[in-house]
């Protein structure tokens, strides 16, 4: 079974930076898209940034110009600059394989103080 593990969260002041990391391993199918998501409500999550195996990226409008997603094989990074209090959330990594199955990490907490 695929394991997805995130790291890099923490407590930072507004204007500061963090770098999140996520690695996916253990699957029998290749990983296609990887991305970072924030919770909405109890069970839903919204995308923050994603990157395909071919390197195509997508960003939530509110983070464009501040966050950069990058990838090395099945490891994905999110460089978060100019952090704002509204960026505070648990950030979850999702890996999607070539047959369309999604695998989620446990999340890493980002807290931005004012």
C-alpha cells in the first residue's frame, strides 16, 4: 500500500517562510499528480498547489507569487514565502497514481502568527 509522509510545518511569524516536503512510496503503480491541500469543513479538502509528473503546476490564486511547488520523482516540495495568518492550516499531501487512486498523508501543521 502507498504511504504518504509530510514534514516541514511549524510556527512562523507573518512574512516568514517554510518549506514542506512529502514523499510517496510503496505503490505498484506509478505516481502521477502530487499536490497540497487544506481542509474545508469536516471532511473536505481544497487544493493549494499541485504538480503533474510532466511538471505542469497549478496554484490557488491566493498563493500565486508566494508559494512554489516542485518535484523530484515521488517527492514533492512546497516553498512557502511571505506567509500570512490566513495561510494557517493543516497541509495534507495527496499522491494520485496512474489508475486514478488517491493516497493521503496525515498532514503537517502550518501556523502563521500576526
